[in-house]
């Protein structure tokens, strides 16, 4: 699921960048899903591209599902673990030879998410049906947090911005057990 989410965001940003005449995008690769750095600290994001990197995953506790029971159309009661709702923190970093060009591309990516912050099947045809809906919010980090992040990653700072992608739902379809449902007639016959 995470890979599909990152891929759809990459494609959507790229399509938007290609639509802007002042950027003059002729390449098929303007955004890369990649880690920021290699183990030796060298930047992995290809030159003259924006890098889309996953920097954190957190469980969405507010909307946590509790129901482990689901009733099928034929009246069977199925038990499976409740779904997990997660939020992804993604970093968009600019790795351009020309600093000003990199800032233009980063600004354009920000404009894209300002214009389109909700991704559903009707406005994003390549959205995987299992994703249902993605909500992208700006996540502002202070200078100290940025310093810790880039230091932790082992990289020198690149112009970047962080976003929170909300409500990715992970639900394995494995059923742990299945039983016949209790009907009203069964309850009446038992004297209840």
C-alpha cells in the first residue's frame, strides 16, 4: 500500500509539473521516489529532480477501528483483526544543479498540493481502489526539527518541504474464523 501511495503522488506531481509552461518540462522523470542518501551520505535523489521520500509512519489513533466482526451477505459472521489506519510523513527535496530552478520546482510541488489536497478515485484515476482516499496536509517543522532530521538522515540540507499523508488503511482480508450468524428464530426457539 505505501508503495502505491508514493507512486500515485509521484505521478500526480509529475503530471502537474509538465502542465506548467514556465517550467518547460520535457523529461519523463521530474520526481523520483527514493531515499535521500546512501549509507555513505551521498545524495540518492537523481540530479535535476525532486525526491519523494518516506520519513515516518504513524498510526492514526483518533479514528482507530475497533470492530473485528463483519457479517457477510449470506449471514455468516466473520472475525478478522480491525484495520489499521496510518499516516505517512513524506519529504519532497529538491536536488537541482541550478538552485533557482530547484526552488521553482519545489514551489510548483507546493502549489500542486495547495490546489489538490484530497485524492479520491473521481479526481485521481490511477488511485488504487484499496487506497480509497488520501488527504495531504502541510507539516511544518521548525529549524531545530529540520536540523535533527537531516542530521539523523546523514545528509546535508536540501531545499525541502514535509507533508503528512493521512488515512492510509491497511486491512488484510484473511478471516481468522467464520461462523453462522444468530437469527431471530434461533433466539426465540431457545426461550430467550
